[in-house]
C-alpha cells in the first residue's frame, strides 16, 4: 500500500447530495457547512450530471473532493477521480454507507476538516464490471433485488431497508451462474447471492466478504448457495460478526485474473445502485488507481 503526506494545506470541495439519507440530518449538515464556509467549500448537486459537471469545472481548483451522500454519491465522485492525483473523501449521509464505514469516515464535519488539513492518503484498487466502476461491492441476488426495489421506495433509512430485505428474502429463488477465468470454468451452479467485492461490507457493518482488502490487488467473489430459509437468522448473525465465510453454504474465491460471468438474471447492483446487465459480464481489477483521504479510524483495514 502506498501512502503519502503533504505539509501544505489542501483545498477541498464538498459535493452535497441533498436527497441522500434522512432529510432532517441532511438539513443540519447543510447548516453546519454554511457556518464553516470559511474553512471548507461546498456545493449542492441534484443529479449525477450536476456532480460530474462540478468536478469537471473544479478539477484544477481543488485537490480533495468530498462526496457528501450515500454510496451512490461516492461512486459518482470517485468515477471522475480514478487515475488522477485528486483525492476522494466522504461525508456519509446514506442508508448503508459501506465505503465510508470501511474507511472510517464519520458524519462529523469538524473531523473531516481535520482529515483534509492532515491530508494523508491511501491508494486503493477499483473493480471494473464491464465498463463500470465498482468501489465497494457489486453483484446479483438478494442484495441486488433489494437495491432494485429500494430505488422505488419513498421511505429511506435503515429500518425500511431491513423490512424490504426480509420481504425479498422470503420470496428469494435461486438463479444459475457460470464464471470463467482464463477459459476455465470455476463456477457452474445455482446461487442465492453472487457478490463481487473490493471491500468487506455491504454497509451498516454487514460483512459479506470478511477477507477482502481494497489494496490487495485481488477480486473477492462470494457465492452463497441455496440454503434452508429457516437458517436465515443464522446467516444474519454470521454476516454481522464477520463469519459468513464459515458457512458450508458459502464459497469465497480470490483472484487477480479477469473473470467472465454468464447468467440469465439481469438485476445487478454496483455499489448499491441498481442496473440491468444482459449477456456476458467481464470483471477485472485495476490496482491502486484511486487516492482516498485517510482517517485515523481506517486502521481497522490497513496495517499502517
């Protein structure tokens, strides 16, 4: 893992998604940013296009770009910084905040400003799913079905997400997947979940890939085979205690090779954002191509 530090104060721009998370929290964050505008700049973005335009227009004006929103907002900001010397930071406002939790980012503006002033960074890998960037996790199955349903739900937050996940689990049916690497078939079976992971968790400390590290140069593939639904509560316990890979119904593969996925199921998600993909899905790793602002709390995943 590469790390760097500069003594110069870095200019940072916070890009705030005002529709992320719970409205009262978002309102309070906006007010605090107004009060601290002499310390850090921020702009509101109402769409992906807005965010992309803000970054393009300000790329030479700032060194650090802070995604204030959920994993979707983080994904959008990061996609414009990959391969550059610009730095990604996060002010978590979403429902899951998987990427933010992995890197120790908190909903604390003062702490964020302190991190920006210190400006330590870590270089991390990103995964490409066809031509799309994945920072955290992508996949097919229970989590992707929930992502598709949650995107149409008016209520946001953790509890509506849990209720929807439970309902989707009860209706869950297996789907068939074939995975090939260098022409060899490594998976050919029916699954409940196929997760492609760069980091350990979906969000909310639900650890789907406990062995994953975002700077190890590897793609982590987690396969959950169909299991008796009466065991659902046991899987939840394992998920939140980093022991999901101990189940006999779970297989964990790590590879630095390109993989090709074939399935009739089209409902995918990438970093929690639902999308449909038909045909072959090509997955590859791009090593240490994104700079992320380091916080003191991300020592849980980095031995530094």
